[in-house]
């Protein structure tokens, strides 16, 4: 069994004290590779990403500016320049996570939309897929994906929507990725959505260090626990964990390509 964690924040400061053992636990759990999300322009996180590559050479990176922090750039052109440089430095497999989040008021919605459009256009220019974050912004997210992201493939990460939202994503050609929330006792409707997503459009992720699955809920999440999520989803979908692991890894690699070491220099 070889699983892929299609979305994690393994270069987050939360993992700095025990990164080596975290990676070892993931490998022992059957995780062959991860897509690690990096914040473009964050030099400290980039350095931790370089350290991660030294420990796990098959790590892939997605780089982007999250909607929460889109206002940190006075000009959209500067935001795009940061993402472009980060994508080159990491041999990025995707642009992300990008999108819209209206739940918090960390960034004005108009600024979020401008950043989202610009990064979709950059992804098209670079020929890269995108990793989408959307929260309480479904209509605007899909409107922009249709207008500015037409023909740009990608992943709707940490999916928590209903069947109608899943249908919208699938109609755009997107993959849908399920995280630890799908293991929560009250997530009955979400599990039903997971059961219905076509086998070649389906991914698993941890979104670690956030959203640890049952029975680890409340603890710092980590890539090893993608096996717990995959096991629950395999049960929901009526297949073996080996089948689900193989198929989701194939689906992920069909989107981003086979694992290869990024060209990031390891920090001393």
C-alpha cells in the first residue's frame, strides 16, 4: 500500500521540532509522498521546506498566496512575482492553496478575488494545476474558476460541501479531496458525497497540522494519519484500503506528474 497525502503543511513551524520523526511515521504508515503547501514569499517556511526535501526527496510543493493574506501585497503584480519566484525555486507541482474565504475578515473580499484571478492566470501561464481553498464563498469561487480559470485543472481541497457543490466541481473537471472531517461522527452527508465521487476524481489529504481525524481528533494532525482517513473512506466506498491507496495515488500523479526531487538546495 502506498498512499499520497495530497495536501499538508509539513513545512509549518508546528513540525520543526520533530520533523524527522514525523516523516518517519508517515513512511511507516505507507505514505509514499506528500504535496506540501508553501506560502509564497515566506522565507522561513521555504527554509523548512528545503529541510523537508533533505528528509523526503519525493516531496512535491504547491506555492501560492492564501486568501487570508492577500492584502499583504499592495499590488497584485508583486503578489504574482512572489508566487512566480517560489514556483521556480521549488519546481512547484501546483499553484496553491489559493481561492476565497469569507468566513473570517482577514482580507477584504475584493482583494481576495483580485489575488485569486491573478494566480489562476499565472497557473495557466506556467502550465500548472491549482489547489483551491473555498469557505463560505462558493458562488464567487466557481464564477472566477469559470471566467479566469477555464481549462486550468486542479483540486478542490478539504471538501466539506454538499452534492450540488461536488457536482459543480466535477463539471469543471476538478478533483475533490477529502480530509479528516469525513471521519467525524456528524459528517454523514459528507461521507455520502465521498461515496458518490467517481473513482478517478477522488483524493485524500490530511491538511495537517489541522483537522486531525478520528480517533486522533484534537491533536496535531500529521501525514501518517492520512491512512486513518483513507481507511474510513474505503469503508464508505466499499473497497479495500489497498485499492483506494493505489487509485488515489494514480489520480494524483496523473494531475501533477510522477514524484521527483525538487531543485531546492538543502539548508545547512
